[in-house]
């Protein structure tokens, strides 16, 4: 069982699983773009996503910066504010699950509402 499936297995409802899986796929598509899209045409979708998650955590990435850029991407895509917040929180929970706060900043959702985005020390769970 891969990291995504282990992470999803901890959820209580099927709807939560669907929502989390969608957010993870959107995040990986944001990070890897066309490379991920081209691979998805060839093999099993979940296996490909699992491979890209493994790759994501083996690369020396700045997880906080990736999360910030993902939040900006969601805002630029005119994602509904609650959907954008849910997607960001899911990724935050999976990648940056820690109670140690380094810093936080504010961003604006598509309707102009100010929301706080927290950057934490890294301890990934998927």
C-alpha cells in the first residue's frame, strides 16, 4: 500500500476520501504539470500518483514554498474560496502536519476575503 492509500485509509467516510484524493491529485498536477499528465495516459492512475508522491518526498523540495505557491495557484484559478481552503488544508495536513509554527502570512481568496496561511516545520504523512 502506498503513502496516499495509507493516508486515505485513516479517513472515516467515503466522501472525505474522495475529497482528499482529489486535493492530492490537484496538488501533484500543480507540482509536476505536463509530466504527470503524460504519464497518466499510460498506466494505472493511482500507481502513477503514488510514484510521484514518492518522488516528491525524495526530492529536496521546499514544502512550505510549494504550499504557498499552491494556494496562489488556487486563487488564480478562481477556485471557490471554500474549495481552495479545503484543498490547501488537506495538503497542509498531509505534507506539513506539525504543531510547530514557523511563520504565517495572509493571502486573498477570489472574492477578496483575507485568510491566514500557516507555514510549519515539515513532517509529512503521505
